């Protein structure tokens, strides 16, 4: 699995919500309440299981923080790009915005 650079990540479609730092990408979604955060987590869990790629997720009032990296590759890969874009779309589908990247 090839590591993707920050420029490569930024060039990908649908990942504008995400921050690139070191060997991972992260995003913070503002849910406004815990129940909405739980719905977003449910969507993230389904996407992660389908992709067999599992992010670190923290659900708090009033936000959900997500961190992605490919541990086996030692950095950010295409799997992270694809899951990041899918998570951002799921958040938009639920009417949830992200903190600026």
C-alpha cells in the first residue's frame, strides 16, 4: 500500500473537512447534541465495517472527532482517502457540518 502525501490527500475529492498531520488525517464534526453524534457514529461504523478499515472515533457533546491512518502502511493511504470522503458525505447526509480544516 502506497503512502499518500499531504498534497496528494488535498487533491482528492470530498476530503475538504479533513486535516493532514504526520501520519494521519482527522476531522471534527459539529453535531450539536449527543444523539446526533450517535447517529453519525452509527454511519461511520457501517462505513468502516464495509471498508474493513477502522478509524479512531470520539463521540462527545456536541461533536464527533475522527482520526484515520493505515497502521499497516505507516501513514495515509488510498483507504484513508476513500473512507474520509465517505464519512464526510455521511455527515452531510445527516445535516452535520465540520469544523474548518
